[in-house]
C-alpha cells in the first residue's frame, strides 16, 4: 500500500516536471536538447586529473 502510494506520487512528480520543462522550452527559458535521431552525443565529463597533477595552489601567489 505504502509503495503504491510512493510510486504514484513519483509518477505524478515526473509528469509535472516534464510538463514544466516543456513549458520553459516553449517560453525560451531553457534550450531544447537535440533529439536522439540527430546523431548528437553529449560530451562526456572529463576527469580533472590534470589539475591534481599540478600540485596544490598557493593562495598567496608566487614570490
């Protein structure tokens, strides 16, 4: 019973969020992502390993 209620609330929340997002797209507040059939792949997040390799930054600056 509790699970059914939680699933229903989640479903309603997802539906509301989709509607809100589509409304914001319509108003031009957010960009509409390209559809999957356009062959566009989102750039993957790159690791910040290169930043770590440089060592700690000195907030006082270099002498």
